[in-house]
């Protein structure tokens, strides 16, 4: 049996390439850290909040400016 965790259309891109991770609250860049359970997560030092790298909120991904 396959469970659907996101019943609506997935708002996240198929890849993180071309995006930067920013805090959804203050828009500051996030830093990547290794977690104790072996996963990775992004952390905002200004707000003191974060999310797992594999499950970012849609507001945390911002497109990188195009190199010209």
C-alpha cells in the first residue's frame, strides 16, 4: 500500500539545484548541518529554527540569480 503524504500537487522542485535555502521567516541564508540521526538539516541562526534537508517548506527555496 502506498501512502500519499502530499495529496495536492507538489510545490517543491524535483531538484535543489539552482535554488538556495533561506529561512521562511526572515529570508536569511540557512546553513547545512549533520543531524544526530544521520540526516542533514538546514538551520537559521538568527531565528533559531530549521528544517530537515529532505522536507523543506516551499518558502525556503529561492531561485538563484541567473549568471549572465
